[in-house]
C-alpha cells in the first residue's frame, strides 16, 4: 500500500489516496482530482507492508542467502584460477609471472568495479546495476573458457572481476535497506562474509579436482553453470530494496498514467550531476582518508589482512607441492583448514551480534561502534599465531597435519579482523559509510593485487619459514590497532568531521 498526498495551495488542504500497487503490480484507477495540485508519493504509514523494512522474515533471509551465494560465485572465481594455473601456463605458453596476473588482475578489478557500481546503485536503484554487472560477469566467464591466448584470458579475467564486483559494492547496502536491527545486520554480515571468504578458500580445491579429471576449461564452465543457476534464483526473489527508488518509480508511473507532471516522490527534486558524483565517490573518499585517523588505521590493517588471504594461493602450492612433493589435488585439500577457520569465524561473528551487540543496543539504545571491535581484537591475536605456526611447520620432517591446522587460525583470524573492520567503519560513519568503504575497498584491493608476487618473492629469496615469519611479524606489529580503537575510538570520533554523532 502506498499513499498519494495531494496538496492544493488555493484551498489549503491535503487529500490522500491509498492505492494497492506494489502487491499486485497494478494500480487501481486514480481519482480524477489527482490531476490537480501537487501530489507526493509516500508510504502508507511506518508499517506499510510494501516497504522493504516491513517484508516478512522469510523473504528477507531468502534474499540475504541467495544474494550471498551469488557473491560466493564471484569470490570463488577469483581463486579457482589458482587450481589450473600450471595447465594454463603450458597450454597458452605463459611464464609463471604472467600467469599470476590471472589472480592479480582479478583482485585489481575489485578495486575498479565499485567506483562504477556504487554511483549507479544510487541513480538507478540496487537491483538494476547489480544484475547488469552479474550478467556480464557470467558472459566474461564464457570468454575465459574459450580463450586461446594469454591476453584474451587475462583481459577477460579483469573484466569479469569488474562486472562481478557489483555484488561486493551493492549487496551490503541492499541488506541495510530492509534489515534495521543491529542483530539482524550482524547476522547478515556474517552470512555475507562467509560467502565472500569461503569462495577464495574453496576455489583452489574445486579447480584442482575438476582440472585433474576434465581439464581447466571445464573448471571455468562448471563455475559458469553454477553462477547462472545461483543468479537466476536470486534474481527471481529480489525486488528493488531502495525505498527512495521505489517511490520515484511509482511517481514516474503515475505521471505517465495521469499526465500530471506535478506528481513527485520525496527527494526527487535533488538532481545528480557529474560534479556531485565526483565529489561523493572520488574527492570525498580521498578527503576522508586524509583526515580520518580511524579510517586510515582500519584500512591499513584490513589491507594487510586481505592480502594474506590471496597470498595463500602462492604459499600453499609451494609448501605442499614443492616442499612436500604432494600432487596438486592433494595440496589443494590443505585449504580445508582455512575454510574451516572461515566458517568458525562467521559463526562467532553472528553469535557476537546476537549475544552482545543486540542486547546492549536494546538495553541502552546507545550507538556505540566500538562494540564491534572485540572480534577484531581476537582476530588480531590468532592471525599472527597462525602465520608463525604455518611458517615453522613448513619443513618436510614436520607432520603436514600440523601445518594444515595452522590454516584454521589464519582463516579465522583474517575473517574476524576483516569483517569486524567493515562493521566498525559502517557504524562509525553511517551516512558517510559508502565513501569510507569505497576508499577502503580501493586501497585494500590494490594492496591485495600485489600480494601473490610478494609471496613469490619472499619464498624464492628467503624460503617459507623465514618469509612467513616476516609476515607473522607484520601481523604482530599491527595487533595494537584494534586495542587502540577500543580504548580511544570514542575520543577520536569526537574530533571527527564525518563520524556519526548522536
């Protein structure tokens, strides 16, 4: 149900029409008087069932799960390439350094894509840019599968990531549209992060197994088929979630039906321009990064953590194939340790939201972003432990089980740190969160794109034990970030120009 409020300045009166339009996708005949005066389209009260925030829980969580699966396919595709990188080198006559671009360019696409999809989601709504990007993501997967040269494969990988990053850029904001409680948002973030990080952990396993039996091109085809199936299911159950866009579209429809150009929606008078987009998505994020200590500290830490995830695609083959002499398929199973850690961490994040953040908010009603930091503090402790553990058990005479178990701590530590950082930035900046997350995503994706080459350099020059220990030392040096924010975050926010102030 949506209301149409008509204001007649001469008679100083306001009349209301309520037309069932969203539910049946058709509107009843509009009263002829709607053609006079100024008509504003708005919701029929705060409990209007057509509002995304008032949808049924089943519908909300179906949208969260299916769209998270679509995101899983995008992140899965980033690492499945590592499962057949040796076969690609042989067939397309690529050097080892050039073949690593198949991963690095994909991660680089994650930094470029959101600069397109973020503005598009504000102008055209969430669903249209989301599915436009996802369709091209699938198309470029097909291009990768039929590529006969290194340039075509690498370029298609880059374009695939740019297109698929629509899921990463839009879905978090989509969930906020209809999940209003901190507990629900925390659980949705845990599910979303499970999809984002299980994908890279599962990709090498599936890539190696499929390539061993069917060849590397079939590894891409199977990924494409799965992506299409997941995408169709998500598309069919996901309507537009932006309340502003829903009302604008309804006002546009009524103007067409009635011929009354005075019909409008709230906020419709605000016109976007190139200068507005440039400020919001280019200059404003840069200004924030140059003036916000919280944003700088969290971004630096998250960039390193994000890089660690993609560094494992180079470390694990070296540790288990080269050092221990395992087959590629057997070595890929070592990623199960990281996968287990990711799952445990996501469960912990959801439990933290349910048992701590939600009850505290319900009890006090206070907006305290620092409540999101305990998981990050835990993650900052176990990540360096896992990294040192992996490095010091890399010798062939040490049981491989011990080294695989270190992956549980690496996966859990990385996810606890990373997703807590996303939640913390979102709640610190709220109305400026898009700009904060835009610069955060850009910097960390650029950082992670170079990590596969950093990993190779460390291994070749120093070996796994020494190179891994250096990474563990950097993790240890960054440990105080979360503690400083926990203790002084509230004070720093008082000085901030962009942080949310109650």
